[in-house]
């Protein structure tokens, strides 16, 4: 027998339902992790744990970005031991629910000394050059998942200011060159770097083919858009401004659609008032199994609008967050799921080769608690 946790959130007349197929609580303890990292970013280390354990990660990028560098040497340890070693002396805490590791900012980290330093900010500055050492003006420099962006001046110089201590992912992009990315940790001083870009041979030698020569491009682009942006009410108000930058390839033997872009895909989200600039490094859609994945480097800008539009966008962003999977896990982490409108039930099921069967009996889970041994979320009494 396995367990399914059924979560319902009532929003006006809409029921938000999520099913979680859970294993035994000892499952996390059976995972063994071997890890050796030296001054690696928190995101890099967590992704390594994700890959070895098969667990999903849930966290706020801003919390992870502010963590310090990680140096660990672990050999065949449990998942719990690995996580404890990684977040030791970091302003982070974690809990495990089902096959998901939820990581968040540690409670009480905003203490007086931090408040006193809140006004002290730092910068990342430098120069962008090519392989010959020549300066590269007009290159886009930004921090991923943020609104922090600039362009190199005529001498290839850039500066990103007003940064709090933490770890940031810097990306530099210029047409004709491979994109450059580097994790930069800021602690007690600003950082200055030199970025050397390498030519993108594919882009430089590419033969541009008119999109009209491929009669299937419109269909491929529709498949890409439906999966990349989605089909929700908010997605219906999103538009890809420059679809021509998206390079599509369809493998007819495997029915797999692949895509990438050498320039930013610009997406206007009129529902939430954002313009997202997404440098797509990879996208893959398995059409037969309806499974897709993608990866890239985004930054975003707020769309300018009237006072009425700005107020509507703020309200829409709150609505989009309410009832989302991010909202659920945060509430679950804080043990406030029911107070925030989520009803969690356990459904006993039996998994066989022919399918999943159940007796239909639901038992309500009133709370979750963190166990002393494994820091796992388990049903409370």
C-alpha cells in the first residue's frame, strides 16, 4: 500500500487539487549521497543532491542567491546528513515532504546586525572583451531572475550596483558570441571581473532560412508556445513578441520537438504587467508522452502602465500566487496550510500493474510536523 496526499484549496468557487503519491518516511534516509565541492554556489550543490537523490527542489531563488559558497566532502552519506552539511552556517533551513526538498530562509535571520548593514550595498563591475582582448560594446549584462540589467558602454565596461551580500548568477550576452555566465559571491566588498567572450561559430556561419520554407513551423511554434507559456487564463494574455528568434527542430522518428534561441525571447505578460526576456538554452517536448522540459537564463522588466493598470497588475500577481504550488509548499513549510485555505487529505491506495485502486476513504491531515531524526514533514496528530 502507498499513500496519496490530496490537497484542495477553495478559491471562491474554484477547487485547486493536487495529488501527491508518497512513499514511506524512511525513503529519504535510504538515499545515499557522495559529494565533493569547493567554493561552489548553493544552487550548484543543491542541484547535485537533486540529481543523486531523485528528489525535487522547491525554494525561492532570492533566498538561495544570498547564501554563501559551499565547500563539502561527503562520501556515501544519507540525504539528511548531506543537507545538514550543505546548509551548515547558512541562513537556510529545509524540510522534506514526499519526494520534494523544500528550502527556505531560516527564521530569525533578519536580526539587528543585519538590519544595521541593510544600507550597505555593493556592486559587480568589469569589462567585456573578445578572444583577442578587444572590448565588446553593447553587450547585455544581467543577473538571472531579477530586474538588474545593463549594457556595456563604448569601452566594454559595465557596472551593476545596489547589491546586497549573497550569490548571484551573472550572464553576458552578445550576438555572435556564446553567452557567458558566472556565479559571483558578494560578502563584504564589491567584485570586479573581466569577461572574455568566445565566438559562436554556429551563429556566425548560420545560413538564414525563411520561416515560410518550412510548412510545419507554425504548428511547431504553436506546440512550443502552448508548453513554454501554458494554457491558463494568464497565459492567454501572454505574447511572444519576437518568435523569429526561436530555432525549432522536430525529430520525426521520435516525435520530439527541440528548441533554443541565440537571442532573448521577449514575452509580454499583460495579465501581470511583466516583460520577460528569456535566453533559451534548451527545450524538449516529447509529443507522444506529453512531457517537456526547458532551461534558460531570464531577466524581467515591469511594463509601464497607468495608475489603474499598475493597481490591477498588483492585484493579479497576488491572485496568481494564491493557490499556486509555491504558495502551498510555503504554507506547508510554515505549518499554516489549513489556515491559508488548503485542505489536505490522505487516501489509501493500492498500486498494481493494472492501475491504482482505492477504497475511497479519505482521512484529513490537520497539520504537519518536522521529525527530530529526519527533518521530514510527516502528518501531525
